[in-house]
C-alpha cells in the first residue's frame, strides 16, 4: 500500500500532506501529558512489530503493493491519536531509510495507513466492545482490522486514480487496491482480534492504555 514517488501529482501530494499534518498536530496535542511508562513501552513494541510486518510486500496490478497494515491494532491499543503517531514514525523511517514509499507521497501514505486505519480500528472496537466486553470486543477488533485495511486501500486507490500522472483511472485503481486488500484485510482482522483476545485473557490492563 506504500505509494512511491512518481505516482501522485503535486496537487494530490500537497492535499494529503496538509490533511495528515493537521491530524498529527491534533494527535500530539491530545496525547501530550497523558502517557505513562507502560504506554511508552507498548508504543515502542508496536512500532517494531508493525515495522517488521509491513516489510513483507506483494505487488498489486493497477496499484502499488499489498501487505499487513497494523494501523487498526495501533489505534485499538494506543488510541486513534497514539496509533497515528506510531504509524507515522514507522512510515517515515521506511521512506527515508528503506525507500518503502516515496517522500512526496509520504503525506498520502500517512493518511491512508496512519490516520484512516487507526481511526477505523479504534472506532469499531470501541462501539462493539460496549455490546459485550469479550465477544463484542473481539468482533470489533476483527472488523476494525479488516475494514481499517480495506478503507486505507480505498483511499490509496482514490489518490492514485485522481492523480494526473498515474497511468490508470479510479475505475481500475480503486477495485484493484480494495479487492487485493480484502485478503490482507482478513489477515489484519485476525491478527488484531488475536492480540485483543490475548490481552483480554491475560493482560486486560493493556486495553485501558488507549488515549481517546
């Protein structure tokens, strides 16, 4: 899902840089002063795990790549703002040191995987966890991981299709990105639900660290 440079025109790149920057400024304001040592430890661990998981890429026809996203998991455990910050750190390191995703397209990649995915995951998890503390939470985690990945892919397809310098229109890019990420979304959903299941069973306090 990492969009490289040369795929998005400056108009699309600037728009999503502005949107991502605005959200990250809000996130830093909301998280500042509300974290403790346990939150920082979880933040660091998630950054490493998600970084490693995203290195496994598969090519997508008419798009970029498909892979485990991890944004919903970060949003559920850290909150939508902390989740976005940790995803941004991961994406910046990948772009600068490994060339995974472009510099000009970094704003779009942050928006897709660092804003859309964490917010989707956190929102669905919180809503469904209220219906049942265990099974509702698991369902929310699964749907959050699944739809977080699919929605992020939708935005990637939209950005590519609207770009004046990309070869394919949105009638190709959106279906290609979304359909391929349905499968990877299931992986995101299962991994997210698995982590939440483990936390509910053995470390329930972890699920109370999220800053909303």
